[in-house]
C-alpha cells in the first residue's frame, strides 16, 4: 500500500495570511477587540499545514 504525500504549500500560505491579518488587527487600535476573529483561520490552516487534520 502506497501512501500519497500531498503538498501543504497552499495551507502554509493561508496560515501566514491569516497570521498577518491577526497581527494587523492587533496593530490597529480600533480592531484590537476583534483580533480573535482571525484565530480560527490561523489555527485551522496551521493544523492543515502540519497535516494534523
């Protein structure tokens, strides 16, 4: 039985994009209370990039 290795480059890119959005929301004073809205995207794509899910 052969295990096919899939590419995770797309997931890493999306993880970095969501992390950048999260950092930007922390840098903008009016958006600080809402930075947690970007957490699910960052964490989900981080898990997919590590091939945990």
